[in-house]
C-alpha cells in the first residue's frame, strides 16, 4: 500500500454509515457525496440495505473489490470488568 491510497483513494469504506440525520456516520457519507468524490463508496452497516441511496454492506468481507481507505465512525464499546 502506498501513501497515495491515503491521500487520493479510489475507494472508501465507511464503517457505521447511517441514514440517521445528525449521526456522524450520516455526516461522513454526506460529505463524501457532496464533496464529489469520484471513486467508489462502500457504506458498511449490518442494519441497513442502503445508505443515502448507496448499496450498504453488512461487513467488509461482502465487498469484492480492493478498499484504499476505511473510515470508522462506530461508537466505542466499553468493556467493564
């Protein structure tokens, strides 16, 4: 992997993508779309079939092409002992 993939990716996977207005996952996908990103965008959310009109994937293993950049916008999980 080169630094070019990070600076100018041709594909982006967004973990936690959401249709819920006001959520970080929604804001990230919206900004990618409104920013006129010309590459492939892969929303990932096991609870949705589509996000903002894009096919949504249950997990990254369902995507059959190479991902240059992953954005993770899921809530942190607290482990209590």
